């Protein structure tokens, strides 16, 4: 028979694991505990809607719309939109301290700047898709990435890239309201 003391000793690591894992599962946000006031981050995010146009024997890829979001370390942001070749006036925006901290935490805590500089290519038969690029500089380390929607990409786009994209798209939605 198993002695009660053995059961109790075996239950301690299991209970400790539960107390660590459950809060992480119930709170999906990235913790901002590692973000400090000395972190310096700037980023430029570009989103383009591309279309392939066929001219008989030749094809060309053109951007129907291009959106550029630039965020400085102090939270000041500039949003630019070019639609059908015409630029609209830039929109200036100030991120709240909480928004900026969450964005810095997402970039810093997930190791985003450690992703190798990469270009994820589009499938050759795709005619209409979104293309994204981002340049992030965090504490002097820079990463440049370019990717397409997962449905249009030849390669698997890492989920962290899609998570950062989603956060930046949310900021753009907030600015354009």
C-alpha cells in the first residue's frame, strides 16, 4: 500500500504547477513586468493591399492602398494612407501609456526582435492579397520583416508576427475612427 506521506509529497509539485499554469491560461495578455522606462522602441508598420494586373504576356503587382504607422518611443504616432495613388493627410495620434507599455511588452517579452530578418514570399498564383512589413528597433537592436496573409504566403508565418500585426491593426482602427 502507498503511504499517505508519499501521496502528499507527490501532490505538492502537482499543486505548485497548477498554481503557476492556471493564472497564465486565464490571463492571455503579455505581462509587462520586464518593460522598464529605459527601454527605447521605435517601429514602422506598413500594410499594403496588392493586386496582380495582367497585360497579356506580362504581369504587374501594384498597391491599391498603402497604410504606414510610425510609432516613436514617447508614444507619438503618425498614420499615413495612400489610396489609388493619392496621399491623404497624415493623422497624428498619441498612444496612452498603457497602450505603449503593452506594445513594448509584446515586442520585448516574446523575443520579437530575435526573429531573423526575413521575407515571407507570396504564392505565385495569388492575385489579390495583403502584404505587411515592420521595422522594430528595441534598445538598439533592429528587426525587419515582410510577410503576406497566411493564405497567400508560401511559408508558415510565425504566430508572434500575426499577434504583433493584430495589435498594430487595432491601433490603426483606433486612429481612423
